[in-house]
C-alpha cells in the first residue's frame, strides 16, 4: 500500500505479521478473558460453591472461538484442549485470578495502566484468530466467501457467540443476552475483520495481507484504549449503523395507523363527526340505583313493628297482672 510505504510502516507491518502469540500475547488473552468472567454477577459465589463449573466456564471464555469454529468445520470440539501447554497456562491464570492470596493478581491487573496493556495485547490476538479462521476455512472451501467469513467470525468472537451455553454451565439462563440479538462491540469488530480478511484472501480487496493486519490491529487497539479510558461503550460505527438501518430496514410508517387505532370511534354518515359505537357494554356501565339507599315498604313495617314491640309487651303485662288480681279476689270471695 502506497500510504504505508510513504510512512515507512512496511517494515512494521512485516514485523507484526511475523510475531508469535505464545506465550506473552496468549497470556494476556487468558488474563483478560478470565477477568471478564469474574466481573460478571454471581461468579465469585460460584467459584466457592463449584470450582469445576467456574474452571469450565473460564476455558470456554479462553478457547470458545476455537471450539465453535471446530464445530462449524465438523472437527472435534475438544481439539483445542489437546494443546496441554495452553490449557495448563489458562488453568494457572484461572486459579490466580480467583484464588490468589490477598487477591493480588486481579487487583494488579485491574489497575488502569495494566488493563490497557493487557487489553491491547488481547486485541492483537484477535487479528490472528480471525485470520486463522479465514485460512482454515479456505483450505476446504476455497471459493466460498460466506464460509470464510463465518469461520473467521466464529474463531475471533466465539467466546461471545457461545455465551448462552457458557451461562448454562453456571446455572444461568438469559436468552436476551444472545449476541445475535444485540451485538457487542467485540462481536461487531470481529465480523468486520472477518469480512475484510475474506475479501483480501479472495483478491476482492486490493491490499496485502500484512498491511491489512497492521491497519486492523492498530484500529482495534486504539478503539479499545478509548473505550477503557473514557468508560464509554459507544461503537464507532453507531452513526453508520443508524443510517443503514433507517435506509434499509426501518420501513415506511403510515400516518393513518394512529387515527384508526381506536376501535371505539367511527365516522357518521356525513363523514364529519365521530360517533361513539355501542358495543353492548355501555348499558352495563351505567349506574344502577342501589337497593340499600331506598328502603321498601316491608322493611319500614318491620322497623315500626320492632320499635312498637316493647310498648306492647308492657301493656300486655299490665293487663295480665290485673286479671290475676281479679281472679284472686273472686276466689277469696268464694272461699269466704
């Protein structure tokens, strides 16, 4: 590329393309991946309750891309675990992040300068993973651009794409966190890288491979540093995504849908004045006079009878007492 040649970056591009990821860059990738797992809610409690489930989730974070790309290529999904050196290194980092005395490793790695360096090194490994996935797919499917993109995307962002399965290992089920429903920034940038490397591999993109590796790596590192320093998760492609969505996928909204949304109004015969439609429920909604507010005649008679009952009882008692006295007097006269 002429611009890179003018800036004397060609040698740097060749040096970047010739770098090996093991052990330093792979170590940074494992540290950042395990730290990302630890910072999720409930993982610290899980590490005390079930260390094996925590270790397995950590391995999925570290080797998720290789596992997913192997499944898509009809290869054994446990093939990435055959490299015992990488597995032992990732397991050691997992133990130190979760169980180090005084939480020393995590406390140091969480500091801003160290996090910036480790995250930048992890972004360098993303370039190699995407390029490795595209090269792996091109061996079996030389002319299939879509397969190259899919395998490169899976290998570079497999940890996020299989996040739902990883959550099941921890006993959590959150289908709304599916990356296909709402892509995160790492998933988006990995997909873009897979498309670019696939186009370059099939000669549709007139750019040399080591030049593309340099451009893509620098872009990832700079944006990752910006996100960490500013604390903003805004994607640099947000404006472009909004324009594409509104142009291709938003569709046309009809203004008449809002006016005809109410089922309770309709135009009259002259088409000017809305008339309320009686759907049979209006009569039921009218207030009925309550039976308790207007007492009936029967209830009034019962109340008057109840009020008059004590006076009647007194009169009847007096009458009975008089009759008894008269009967006693008459009996006394008879005996006399």
